[in-house]
C-alpha cells in the first residue's frame, strides 16, 4: 500500500471521528450538558445537536422525566419509645438540569439520604398511635421539607408516600389486646346505655299508663257523678209526681204505691235460688192490710160500688177447699193499727183486710 492511500484512509477515519464527535442525538426525556475544557457551557435538548469536536464534550445526561425513588426500610423510634419499621417512595423531577448536574454530586443518593433523615425526624416527634393514624400528616411534612431542601439542586419533589409502618411483633400483640379490651369496653358501655334507655322507656310507659288510668278513673268518676245526678233528678221527679198524684187522690194511691214496692221486694227475696229459708218480717200483717186496702181502692174506682165495705172489723179469709182455714200466718192488724206512713189527707182511711187469693193467705 502506498503512502498516499494510507494518508487518505487516515483522513477518512479522522473525518468520521470528527463527525461522530460533533453530531449528537439527544433522546426525548433527557437533557445533556456540554462542557468546554471541563467548564459547563450549554444544554443539549432532545433532537439533533452539534458541538465543536475535540473542544466540547458531553458532561451529564440528565433525565428530566418524573422519577420514582425508593426509600429503603429503616427502624424509627417514636416519641413514646416504640420502634417501627418505615419505608416510602419519593416522586421527583429535574427542573434545572445544570443545577442538578453540578450542585449535587449524586442526586439520587443525596435525595435518598435526605428522605430517610427527615422520616426519622418527623416520626420521632409523634406517638405510635399518631404515627399509625396520621400518614397524611407525615406525607405532607416530608413533602414540604424535601421540596424546600432540593430547590437549590434544581429538583422538584412532587409527592412523598409512606409505604409501610410496621411495629414489632410484641407491640402488635399488645395493640391487639388493647384493641380487644377497648372493643369490649365499648360493647359494655353500649349495652349499659341500651339497658338504661330501656328502663327509661319502661318507666315512661308505666307513667303514661298510670296517667291514663288516673284520667280514666277521673272520667269514670265524673260520669258516675253525672249518672247519680241524673238518677237523683229522676227520683226527685218521680217523687214530685207521686206527691202531686197523692195530693189529688189522697193517701189511698200512696198506700197502693208503697204496698206494690214492698210486695215486689219480698217477691225477689223469695225467688232467690240460693235462699233455703225465707224469714217473714213482723210487719207483714201491716203489709197485708195495705194490700187489702189497695184492692178495695181498685174495686171502688173500677165501678163496683165505689165505697169501702162497712164495718171496721177485719174480714175472715175464705176457707180452703180442704176444710181448713187459711189463717196460718199471723192475724192481720186491728182496725185501729196505724197505716203505712204517707202524706196526710182528709179522705177516710180503709181498715186493712186480707184480700182473698193474696200471698199472705196462701202462706
């Protein structure tokens, strides 16, 4: 091979190397930094870019997409000296590639250590119960701290999530026992409140029942009093009517009225099924006389003579068909015996006689 051909080959290789060093293709989602003699000069954005070969060089290839950074698990002590295992996730994005490339040596390592340190600081200020129930508060605190700390690096922390908070096994057992006791306490309290409400409801029901019963008795008493008033008015009217009739017809009608009442009462006493012995009162002779007078009065008013029979002596009752006398009952009252009480009139008073066929004659 001649020397001219060798020179041509060297020049061709040098031209290819120069083009390779001067033409750069940046992929989408990345930004490259350009350094001239080790100093940062400019950025190369996605697409075809040209640099000065042999003078300019690519410094850092920065990913400007949102990056998910995994925070490794670590032991964290809470304020009440409980040890928990915590890990999380940080979402960040490079906003200024130059700062991210030259303000911090290793962005991911620095961000990981910063997140772990602040997780210990935030959870160390909280009790275990707050740590387990306040994840949103922990995430918000970590986001504010990491975003402020990475701003000089040209990095925007968009989100921080605590993925796991796990207490040790003995603490989990103690928490389960505590939770069981708390639930039993709540159940006991709820049962007691239910019984209390039931007792209150029962007492209110009894109270209402007593009130309604008292109102019923009160209403019944009012109705009874009203009924008694109506009955008294009726009796007063009846008495007034009897008195008016007695005033017009004399004492005979009044005797008839009283004798009828007396006979009806004695008839009810005699018809009682449970009564084995009927006791005839001593004044039954007077009753018989009153009945005889009533019958004579009825005969007199019926048109068969009008006047009572003459003679004041008592009449003999007719004899029975068997030949015996029907005078087994006490003899009737003498003519001089006073008649049953009644209003005083000027009409003559008939002598009480035993009427034939009366219940006293049959006795």
